[in-house]
């Protein structure tokens, strides 16, 4: 789960990080008042759950009240990479002498949290990794040993942090690691961490991603949840609790029971489709094929105007094919299928299931090859 | 001989009285697995179909000699359940549950590694040593004894592949679903080494998908192996940056795409099938 910068700043503050005071505004008037209270110059930053806000024009400086009003009115309501800006952060524009990157994330391969630091802050960390890797420091945290200040100092001094910043950054990272553990964060970044001419070390930006699997034990974080979906069909699917990803340029809806099976089915449609049939989405209904879930799945997939046919691929393991078939019929009771729906049923009791589906609105088939043939037949006849 | 489990393995089911736990325990027993105990804290002294239920794994181990555990408890209690098994001396832990916080898995993973305990999962269908023992939820009716070792990150896709193999008369020595999460206890690498040393396994089917670098690590091991490996990699049409169901199935970086994994495996001589059913022909060629 991603959260807005201003919520991340609030969490940083709670953990004692040096974060300049700022305000959130939802109207240009609010932004102007906030800016006047803070004192100029200020920076006005779009609060949306996407990266690259600055490059996209969502971060602007303002020198005075009228300017703040003007900049805020330009940013509020802006479409930033598919998300509409509903609020802005108004923060003091800090004088920057030098900038750094610090963050903690998960190293999947080593199965450890890793602290990453760069003495070339403000720049895309991947670019630094490519061009000047000596400016990047990494420290993998032993979960039993924990994180120790000396380990951070070793890393920070070792990758070019100036001494005063190294000492402060070590302390900040200790606090951030505590937050990571307390709140089940999957990523936390301060980019940039800056040194001002007056010698202050400040966190100028804040980014936190939470491990979705940990959210159940942090109910207070629910308040920060906002939809990251820019696609209305994905938004609808997620609101219905469906595991759904829309694909660009597809025309065959894909539904299956099991993530690996669905991915493989998408790939098979793409291969057999030879450019005419392409997967339009991923949708895993999981085990059980309950009628309600199947109905929602079909509705969502068919709501995509690009979808001209649907392939449902179900392998019944412990789930029985006849149960799946009954669930499917129940799911479409009273509705009309707007596009041809091919259901490939395999595994336990598949013959019984296919028998039940004969004569229904579905096109039941036994093999995936048959399903692909049916699908390409439909799609070719449409061309 | 078999890998990880065999006909002598004694299993304790944590969460035996739950809906899933009880159902799958009965399936395992029907297959011939020696389920010697169940653990549901607070229900010690009861039994299910004659299987004694204990309050703690420690007591279950003491009274029955259980040496492997299947965990079917909710995600919120799974880390605790795994650590309890570890503490009680269990040597193989099959963690079926999905949705366990990553932080919990970090702890469980490192402790199991330090103790030399085999952890399978999380978010996995389990392991079946054909004809000998099943710990998990795989539909055992489709499995047949034979010379092919199967290792996969998927659930139903694995069953599909096994079904095709069995229908083609090609049996399986062991089938192990290592799980769809980003942090799993047993990786492709680990299982390949086991299969290489297993006299019952003559060839291996590897089913991978987008995300992580497990397939690339596997390629390094395959370089040193004598037994042939064939594979299938799902997710060639997956868009970058999106989680495709499995928490571990996400393209984030060049190495984590399906194409990168196919390339890494083909580079070490592993034929990769474009289709699910094509795996059967590939394995026929090498048997």
C-alpha cells in the first residue's frame, strides 16, 4: 500500500525525524494562507500516488502570496499520470547545500531488509547505480542482530557522506528501521535528505510503502488508504475484491483459478492468437469458484469495451468440475452474456461439468487447444 | 529414497480442527500419509478420526515422534506456528498459508536456515512424494509414480502439468510446489540439488514465473547437473510493475521478466516449452 507524501511526513515526525513543518491544502486559498504562515519562498507539491511529480509539473516554487495562489490553482485539479490532484503540500523551500538519498527496503534474494544510501541525492538512484556506483552504500540487516549505529556509520562514511551528515543520517536511519519494524513497511525513502547552509539536516521528501500482508495488524493505517488505480475497470475490480490486472491493447478476457494458470493462459492466447487475439486482462478467481465471485469476475471482464470474447480456464483439483459448472450457471442466471464465453474445464469431474454446461450460453470445451481454437475462430470472424 | 519426505515421515497438522485443516488432513490420510497428531491450542485431548490433538507442538512431538508439520492456520498466526514447530524439533515445515507479513517470513526463514530445518512455502500447495506421502493440498488423484521430479512456483498450473504427464504415462517421483510468495523457504536451487541426488528421479520439470531471480539461480545449479531439466515460464504477457496474483509474481527490473528467465535457462541447455502441454513432449525427449 502506497501513501501520500504528507501522511509519510506525519509518520516521520512521529518517529522523531527532522521534517520541516508543512501544511496540506485542498484549495488555492488554503494554499495561500498556509504559505503566508510558513513564510516565503515555499514549495507547492502535488499529493498523488505516483512518482516523478516534479518532472510532470506537479512541484512548483512560490515567492509570494499571489504566486502561491496561482501555482496551487495550476497544480490542483491537474491530471498527473492518470491521477487527479486533489491536495497539495505547502512546505518551506529549503536552501540546499548538499543532497543525499537514504532508504530501507526488502532485498528479496537475500531475504533481509537492506539499507541503501547515496551521497548523490535528488537524482534517480538507478542512474547513480549505473554511473557512479561508488556513491552508493548498502547494508543488509540481520533480523536477529538488528541494526546498529556503527554499521550505518561504516556504510555512510564509506560511500562519501560528509561527516556531519553521516552522523545525523545514521541516527535517522536507526529511527526509520524502528518504523519499518513497527509498521511493516516494505519501503521507506528520504530523497533528498539535505544539508542546509545553516548546518541543518532535513528530510525534504518522504515515501513509504506498506507490506499489504501486514496491514491487518495496523488498523490505524487504513485511514491512509487511497486508490492508486488510474484505470476505472481496475478500480471497480479491486472494489469487488477481485485480483485483476488490465492489459493494454487486448481483446480476450481471461479468467482462471490460480495465478500461475491465469498467466500461462494469457501467454497461450497471445501465442495462438497470432496478433488477432490478445489477452485483455489477468483475473484469478482462486479456489472454489463460488457463484458470486464468478459473476463479479464475468461482469468486470465484460465491462471492458475492448473485450470481444472471454476464456475461462478452470482446472479442478479438489474443486469438482460439476460444482464449477453449476456455479457458472448460477452466476449468469438472469443475465445475458454480451460476448462469447469459452469455458475450458479440466481435472476432477470435468466430464460431468461439461455435460451440465452443454446447451447453456457458455461454449464448454475440454482441452485448452480447443478453447484457443474457439477463441481465435470468434476473433477472426470479427475481423 | 525420495526427497524431503517419504513413507516414514510422521506429520503433525497445525490447525487440524479448522475447516481447511480438517478437510486436507483427511485427504492426506486417505493418500496414506502418516498423520500422527494435530495441534490446536486449547483443544488438546480431543481427537479427529482417531488422530490425537494436542495443545502444543512440543507435546505432539514428545508423544508421537512427529518430525514434519503442515501449517494451515491464518496468516496472523503462521509465523508463531512455524517458530513453535522449529522450537519443538520439527525438521520439515510445510507452510501453506498465503498473506503472511514479509517481516514474519524474514524471521522464520532465517531461523529455519540457522537450525537446518526445511521450510516449504509460504503460500504453497505443498509436497507429494508419489505413493508414499503427501503434505499439502495437491489433488493426489492425478499423480502417478514415475521418474520425473516436478518443482513449481504455481498451484493449479502445477496440477495441470502433472495431469498431462500422468495421462501421457509419465509418472512423477516427487512434486513440490514451492510457493508464490517473494520470500520462500525452499527455492528451485534447493530442490534441483535434491533431485540430482535422488535415485528415483531421472528428469526434472521446472515451472517458473515472473518475479525475483530464482530461475536464474537455478540455471547456475543446472550447469553442474547431469540430469536433464525442461521448463515452462509463465507471465510472458505480464505488464511491468503489476502484481499478478502471487505476491512474488511482479516484474520489477530486467531480470524479473519471463523472457529473462527463459533466456537464462535456455543458455544452460534447458528446453523451455511455449505451451503448457508442450512440456510433455520436451520431457519425453529427455527420458
